[in-house]
């Protein structure tokens, strides 16, 4: 199962200068609870932004970093340049969480089975936006509201029209 997890503001903003434009403890807690114990897929810039916060990969998650720079190396992390090969391993089995950035979201949204979206009821300044979602293809199966955050889980209605 391919799942995307993301937080975005009212304009679907997800980043500024390779960082999150906000800091919500509730969202970080939700991300941790949702992804712990799972494999997580990200681009190199997203991985480097994680390292800039804590100097190590996120605990209790296997990191898969997609990059064109195959000389890139980090212990405890799988480095790959083949997205299709990675995704094929998860089509009918355990859940893989795609955690960003924009390019990875753009490539995986068309084949995703589930979306975990933190909707932030605010607007921020930034430079990176989540790709356009065709909401007709998704149905909300779970929603929880905490202050200005809505934690929604969506399942794809159909992969074909």
C-alpha cells in the first residue's frame, strides 16, 4: 500500500527553503504515531532537512531516499534512484509512507492508495506546494480536529475512471 503523509496550509503550501513553514506539536506527534514502524520514502532534500533538525534519521522507521546522486551515502538508510522498483515492493503488501518533497509527491500521488493530510486552517509564506489533488478520486474515511488542524485520512475511490 502506498500512502502519502503531508501537512499543508489553505493554499496547499508544504515548505519554505527546504523546511516546514510552521511548527505544530500536534502535527509532529501525529506524524510520529502514524509512521513509526513503517518504511518511509523521501527525496534527498527532505532527508537532509530531517538531519538538520536532529543529526540522525527518524527512529523506528526504515528510510528510503530517492536521489539521482547515487554517490550519496548515509548509514541506516537505503539509497535508490529507481522509484518504480521501490513502489513495486509495496503495491499489495505493507504500507509505505511517502513523506516528501514535492517531486516525490508528484510522482506517487497518481498511484497512491491513501492520503494522510493535516489541513492547517491558516496561510503561510513559502515556496513549495503540494501537487493538485483531484478530490473526486478520494473519500475521507477519518477526521479529527485539534485547534486549527484537521487530521484527515482519505482512501482512493478508484484508480481508474
